[in-house]
């Protein structure tokens, strides 16, 4: 669960980051400048240097959409489960309610302050979880200290 995604991300960023740097150094492309202007465009600037750039860009966009849709679906399902006292099959109305509420919140934040506001809200809303993680870590350490070695 931890190793495979880390290895995949490492290989992914090494391959595309190394390719972008190689193209800038040897081919004179301007991928680094594109990344400095808008970090999101660096990947597409790299893809433009290869054959079938339109197709690979479309596939990349499709994969990003699938990533966000599956994440939103999982978020909606978890919120519905939590609000129905852990029901493994929350009612459809609850799933729809949470889907609409989270979607509306994301749209409102995007309209109010753009992507930066949405990112700031995600960071601020994760602060309570940080407190819980620290408390669980402290409890875990206390539990380990209480174990009697055999």
C-alpha cells in the first residue's frame, strides 16, 4: 500500500522530469520556462515534444478527470457512511446530498478565489485531522512503552 505508489511516483517523476530536463539541455526546448510560468503546463509542454502530442494530451486529461471523479466518489461514499452511522450501503439520497454539497463547495471556492482558495481550504480543513494523527501517535507510543518484553 505504501511501497507501490511511492515507486510508481518515483519512476513517473524521474522519467518525465528527466526527459524534460534532457530536452531543455539538448534540444533547446523551453519546458523549464513553461513550468516557471505555470507549473501545470510543464507536463503538456513535455508531451508536445513527442509524436501524437494531441492524443497523449487527451489521454492525460482523461486520466486526470478519472482521478478526480474517483476521488470525489470515494469522498462522497465515506461522508455518507459516516452520516448514516457506518452503514455499508448508505441511501442514494445521502450519497447525492454529499455529492452536491461537496461539488457546490468546490465551485463556490473556485468562483470566490480561484484554485488558490480551493487549495487553502483543503489545507485548513486538514488541520483537525493533524491533531487526531498526533494524538493517535502519542497513544501508540504510550501503548508501546507499556508492553512487557518477553
